[in-house]
């Protein structure tokens, strides 16, 4: 069985220093300011995997997990 590493969307935004807190991440995500693979994503707990593309403030950030 193969396992995949994941990170939650809000955690990713904090990890990449795109937001300063979980509260800010929640506001940005629920405010429809974050795209996941080209579509608006409003679930802050959405699990991301390597290869996903998060777009925030018009800049794409590729998810690279080890």
C-alpha cells in the first residue's frame, strides 16, 4: 500500500509565509481568495498533495512535499 504525504490548505499558506496566522488563512480561504488547481477552494482543511498548484494574490505556488 502506497502512502501519500499531505498538508492542509491553511497550513500550506502559513508554511509558505503567505499569511501570518491560521485566522488570516481562514479569512482568505473563505473569502474565495485562494485557488487550488485553477478553481476557487473554500475548505481550509482541504488536503494538498505534491503537484497541486495553489494560487494566492495572482501567484502560483507548487506543492512539493517529501
